[in-house]
C-alpha cells in the first residue's frame, strides 16, 4: 500500500499523540458512551505526559465528530497543540488506544485501511447500465450508460412467423448495440480508475452480451455476481477480499524468490534498516503484530533508523531516540516513497518477520 499520504504527518517533530477511538453508535445514548470512551483515553494521554494543549486539540476533533453522528474508528494524531492528521475509518478499532511517543503510531491506521484494491461495479440490463468505480484511494465515481437504441428490447411471443422472426432479430441487435456501448464504457472506466476487479451484475442476457464485447485484459478481471440485487454488497466484499489475498500471496512469493535466488531482497531488522537508509526499499513487508514491543532507534530525518543508538551516532545523529520498530520503519518507508505490505502473523518466513524487496542491489 502507498504510505506517501503520511509524509505531512512526519513533517511535525515529535513527540506526537496517537489516538484510536471507537465512534460506533449502537444505541440512542451513543454520544454519552463515546464521551466516556474518550475520557478513558484522555486520562491515558495525561499519564503519559501529553501537553494539555495537545489533548485539548484532540478533544475538539472528538467533539466535532461526535456531533456529526458518524460511525467507525476515529484516528487522530496531534502535536504542539495542533491536530496534524485525522481519519474516520469504517468499522471498530482492534483496540482503543492512546499513545504519546517520538513517532506517530500509524500501523493500526494502515491495518484498518487494508491493502487497497480498486474495483468497478457494473449493473446492466438490456437498455444500458450503471457503472461505479472506486479507486485505490477510495474516490468513487458513477457513470450512467444510456441506450443508443431502446426499441424493441423484447422478443415477440406470438404473431406472424415472419414478423416474429424479424422483431426477434431486431431485439437481439438492440441488445448487442447497447451491450457494446456498456462494454466500451467499462473498458474506459477500468483504465481511468485502475480497477483490479470488475464485478458484473444484472440481467443474465445483458451480462453475457457485455462480456462478449469486453477486451481480454478486462474480461480476465470480471467477477460475475449474477442478478445480485440486495446481495451485491456481499459479492463486492467477497471479490475484493479474494483479490487482496491473491495480491499478498503473489508479493510474498516474489519476495521469497528474490531472497533465495536473485538477491534483490533482504530480511531482518539489520538488513532492512540498512536498505532503508540507502533508499533501496521498493516494498517493505511487516507482519501485523499489535502486541510487538520490538524497538529501533531513529534520528530527525526519515531515513535515520538503525538497530542501535551507537550505529546512528556513527552516522552523525547526535541524539537518537527509541520507538516501536514498525513506527520507525513506516516513517522511513514513507520518506523514500516505498510500498508497504502488512501481513497476518506467521505469513513471512523471514528473520524478525520483516523483509524488503529492493529497487537495486549494491
């Protein structure tokens, strides 16, 4: 996943407060419940020495979101009395937390966002269809495809045999013309939003006709959801999760191959931090272990990261600071425009459950 959107967050010198608050609303008294949840996190921040002005800045965001009556997980990052980044994520947090530390604690945010998958949903009938594109960044766009021909769209069932055959052929030609227009719109939309999946739903004859008009590269991404209807959202979620799992499996396989055969990969914290300092990392692999307490040492610059304070001092960093390893690695990755892959525990055989694909080797 692309983590460059975090760059502005790292422009603010630490320490920085990171808060994840459950904003879900299951009952009418949800606003009061959310206030109680926030008070608990407020106390945690105060106990960790967070300046009052910084806590107050977070509290203003919490209050504002509480009045909006939105639901999900509120992630807030603040320093020096100002909120530097906030996001409302769908669903519940894996754990509510409040942390005041040298670096922002962004891994829970990234884990909840998930590996982004761009997808397209096309609901079609014999007159045209509606196409919805969702980019990897979450931008949504809807396109209505109206028919070039709208009569006749149904075959006749009885009457003069010659006339019946003629009208049936005419109806099939209208279907084909409209299906071709929908297919053309789908191909263009796939290019625009970079869709990894095309979920196709609607009238069975229309779906078949549209698929016959799609180019092979687009057809290979099609997931036929049948008539779908109320079950369409479930079909979309299933298709996205399957594609995400396939994508992660492919990346891990590529990492293993490069590590064992071609040498364009490194493993373990020592190798990964060395590669990050040189700007070599194209793709960083981390297992998502919320309980991990492994730490690294960092300096003021994003790529100043090492497994020991002495190593950074050798590199000219006067006052190294210690923080969670994943926070330090993700900052360095964002600063060098690398991609992040978060994996479930036990997915990676690499040393320290950490590895990287490299842009180049020494």
